[in-house]
């Protein structure tokens, strides 16, 4: 009986202590003081902006770290119903290409603009992978201001990668194609008739116009799959490096046929040399139809089609490029903060190979080349360039591997490297100096793609936080049906041992993420658009300017919005008229947008920031009286912010 | 028997352990209808003292122009619109208060006792229009002209 009582008491005691707490503890993450490290008090700000690509969503999200809060989605290559981007007339032209209006793409690698090898907080560049494009986002407004199409390319994956002072933004071809495009047998790929291009884009930081990017030249290279890139820094300032796979030039069953060679290549391009050759007239005019689109604030975006570029061939510019053999089907190619070492993520390799820039220069000088060259590009001897090989795979028992499937490496400010290991679900911390030594293995859940350290690809990494960007989520969060958000885990890397401190879902498919200390951006973030600087042709900068302008069957409605009414209050048009509403938000107060929607029109929402003018266009098809209203809750009288359009 | 009793006691504790009476929030309806002389209220903001001279007609004309673009969406002179009619404003309010309301709208809306009382009548908060101190002075001159 006594035993029974004791058991009963124990059970009840256990029930009592548990009864007021919900859920279970999170295992490793709550085992430490992790919660304190990521807790940002209500009303307080995060320390870091982390920009994550949206992958197949075509846009970009901004998270605050360490809290993991989602701060904003920035639409880039895709139309965005939340604010009307790409639907409204002001930004629609940004999505124009030589193939017409393409309102969707696949965005992969956000890269912050650089000055002296560090992120400077001016702009962020991101690639459109499917129909090759590079976008520039202004970080004072967090808006896409410019998109340039990359001609003579396909699968714009090794893109965008920047030189130390943003002298150039580089893009390279992942899916080699006939250049210029023509219809030839697909099997010609294996005969070397397909090509890739390395595209160098300049960015004019001095002009006030948002028309800043320009294709300076393209370098025509053999048709391999150029995957990822990084440019040098310090001693390697003049060079950019591009990883490649499928040097087998397979066009069928790449998974098998492009994995035959033990080594593929890193392409080292001397961009200073290329620049000199282009200046000396070695690059020739070449077909290269591409769209260049930009949006000056306060007006309507412009799209221009250009038809030619300058093409440089390696044979016309000796010493412009070299191939460095690298095991095996490498993904990442990362230059350490000193600029002395080039680390490859040899996806299928049992080692992490590290090349020495100094050795590469000596090998070039002494012509330590393999017999075979490709498209006038010499192949350097592996042993002459390799600095160290960090053995990471246990072939007898892969579960014991330090890093199985190394993909991508970033660095901290203490000489350590962090490599993502896709197949073994972990990050490997290792030390890179005269030798390479493994230091710590931490789990990532699951199938980690890229790893991102704040400033981890720069000359001076910030070093405190690291993020894993994972491809498979499964049991990490509450289930939401078959489709789960991707998972990211945040680690504190400031101490001797890495600690996982947060796990949070992300939007779309963040391939890569690029982070910057918040102080570099937060102070110059715009609060409003000045009405006085609004140069939109149909802006109504005061209610006096509001009204209707009829030009034949086209009716421009210059509409003003201010808490809490529109002017004009009523609009009458004729059936069949082409109606364009230009809505100007007269507010000049931070964070008071007005929304706008008209019954039965294909564009159901505009979000107009203070001082902005945005426009929607539709044809008045049916006779009747239809409401329009403010879609953004703006004041206590928001519900009253509603009027009618009559179609007679 | 004893065990049963013990069980009941413990279960009672268990089931009541999370119950907590919700507190009722009672609105404080106190306060004073008495207001200090509004003309002594200089408002909150960067405008500390305004020296008024004889009416400057040229300045008032500039003020009228700014008023018509920045203020007239919500204010009329003689009648109540979204906000109050502005006739008599210089008799009801100090010049500093008027200018602070224009240049430091958000803080005035949150803190100034006169504005807080007015919100109950108008049910809408005045919006900041990014007007400089210099321009606010011109608008004040326009109000002075109206009230003359």
C-alpha cells in the first residue's frame, strides 16, 4: 500500500510540476544560455541585417539577427502582390528582358557592394538564375532600382561576385550554350561547340541616376558548368576565381556522366589583364541583345534594349586566364580574408583542397602547365598550386567523416574557416594557415547548402554569427503539410567552441545569404520620399492638382491620398475607356502608406509610400458604379477612405 | 480511505494550480475639465519663442501658398473639415504652439494636453507634412492675416 502511495505521489508530483509549462525542451538549443543570446527585447533592434535569397520565389528577404525576425521581403525578379511591384506601371519595366516581360525568376546569391574588401552598405546585388539577370537593390530604400540582363549566357549561377572596390560585378555561365545562340544538335556540347562567358559589369557610383550598371566586356570560355565564384583580395586583388564542373562536357545524365573526372577546374581570371586587353582593342563587338532597366525614384522605370557587347577571346589576350585542376565537381570557391588562399568546396571529393595564390603566380611564371589546354587557356599543374589538402572523408565509414560533401566555405576574423557539408549534415570548423587543421564539427539540420558568416567572404569578417541554410526541414518545426519552409540555424562563433543558438524558418529557398552589421545601414535608411522630389509626370502634389485628364479614350486620374480621404472623390468614365489611376500619397510622415484597389480590376492592390506616386491601368469594360478604397489601414477613419468610379 | 482522500486533495490542487483570476481593468474616468490658459501653452518642440512684429503681408502670401499645398487637404479656414476651422487660431493659441504643431506634429499629438483633448472630438490625428520651421513661420503669418 505504501509503495502504491509513493508511486501515486510521484506521478502526481510530476504532473503538477509539468502542468503549467507547455511543450518539451528543445534539446541542445536550450541546454545553454542560447535564449539570452538571441533575445532582443520588444522595441529594441537587432545587430545584423541578414539578406537571404528567395530562390524560386525570385525575391529577397531581410532578417534581423540574432532574433531571426523577418524584417522585409524585397521583390526583385518576381511581381509581388504585397505592394504591387511589377504590376504597377512604375516598376513593371524593371522586369523586361530581351525575351519580353518575365515576371518571375530564380534568385540565388545576394552580394553586398564592397569598398576595400568590406561590405559598405550602399547596394546589394543578386542574380536571376533562369533568364540571366543581375539586379541592384538600393540599401537606403531597400528597393530594386536596376536590373541588367546578361546576354550569351544561361543558368546565371556563378553570379554576382564582386571585386574589392566593386570595380566589377562578375557573372558566369552555369549551363553552357551555343554562343551566339543558334539551333545545333545538342550532342555538339560534347564536341566543344558550346561556350560559357565571364561577364564583367561596371557600376557607376558617381551618377545620381539609377542607371549605373553596364556590361564592360565578356570573356568567351570553354563550355563547362561554371558554378560559383569569388574574387581575390589584398595580394590577389587582380584576380577572380570561378569553380567549374562537367569538364567532361556531358549533356545527358550529368549526375553520372559529369562526375567521371577526378578533377575539374577552377578558372582563374586576371581581370586587370582583361581590362588592359579590352582597352587595347582586343575585344570585338559581338551579338549580345540584352535589356537594361532602371527606376529613378519619383518617376517611371525605363527599359532599354542593347544589341551588342564587347567579346574578348582568350587567344587574343594571353595570360588572361588559367585553369587550376581541383577535385571533384567543386561548388564553392572561396578566398580567405588574407587573399592568400583559395578554398574549393570539392563536392564529391574526400578532401577540402586549398590552393595558394603565391604558388599559382610562381607556377604561371615558370609555365608549369599540363600538356592539354582548353580554348587557349593553359591548365596549371595541381601539385604546383596546392597549398594543403584537408582530409575530411572516412571512406570505410562515411558516418565518421568530418565533412562529407563539402560545398562552401566562409571565414572568421581569427583564421578559421567554416565549411558546409551537405551529405554529412554538419559544418566543419577548421584552421587555415601554414597548415590546415580540423577543429570542430557541429550539426546542421538538414542537408546544409551554403554557410554564411557575417562578413565571412570579406577582408575583415565581423565574426560573431554564422548561419546554416538548409535544404531539408522535416521534423524541425510543426508540420505544415507536405511543403515545409526551409530551415536556418544560427550559431555563435565568437567563442572557442561553436554554439547553436537559434533555429528559424525562412522564405522560399535561401541559397546564399549575405550579412552586414546593422550600423552600416540603419542610419541612412530613408523614412519617406520627399513630395518636393517627386517628378512623376502624373503626380498630384497637392489636392489642387488632383483631377481627371482625358486624352481621347485614355483617362488619367490624378488621385491624392491623405488620412483619410482621396481626391477627386468621384470619377466618371465611359465604357471602353483605358483608365489609369495615378495615386499620390500626400503624407510626409514615416510609415504611413496608403493602399489602393478598384473593384473588378486585374491589379487588386497598390501600396503607396509617403511622397510616392503609383499607377494602375485597366479598361472600363462594364457599365455600373464600382467602389475603390484604401487597402492599408491608415487611421481610425480608414474604413471611410472609400469612393466610387462610375462607368457610363 | 486515507489514500482516496489524499488523492482527492492532490487532484484538487492539480486542477486549480493554473487558475488565476483575471484582473478587471477599470478605466480611470477622472481628470479635470479645467484647462490652463491655452495662450500660455507654447506646445512641445523646437519653437521656444516667436517675436511678432507688424503683419508682414509678403510673408503671409508665401504662407498661404504653402497652406494650400500642405494643409488644405484637411483644413478649411471658416468651416470644420477633417480638422478644425482655422479662423481665430491666433486668438486661441500661442504662436509657438501653432508652429510646434506644424513642425513637431507627432510629439504634439502624443503629449500636448490641448491636442489630446481635441482628438476625442475629431477622432483623427493630424499628420506631419515635413514642413520646416521657416515655412511654419510663413503659415503662422498667414493665420495672423486671416485673424486681423
